[in-house]
């Protein structure tokens, strides 16, 4: 069985925590967002710019 490094383990733990918070976008979610915005890059861009501060408030204050 393959062993992972401490760094890989820490990254996995961070990923699991972000996924539990709903911060990891799954392919179906991305597809839904794109279709909801008529696959218009400008609308999709605006959507993420509006949502990002709500998801990561400390980074965008």
C-alpha cells in the first residue's frame, strides 16, 4: 500500500473540510450554474463575483 506524505495528508484534510462546508463545486453544480446563466460567460462571471464574498467573507472584506 502506498504511503502519503504529511503535506499530502494535510491537503486532504483541508479538502475534506472545504467539501463539508460546501465550498467544493462538483461538475453537476458547475453545469447547473452555467445553464442557469444561459451559458453566458459574463453572467457566470458576475454570479461568482456576487457569491464569492458570501462564501469567503474574511478574504473579501
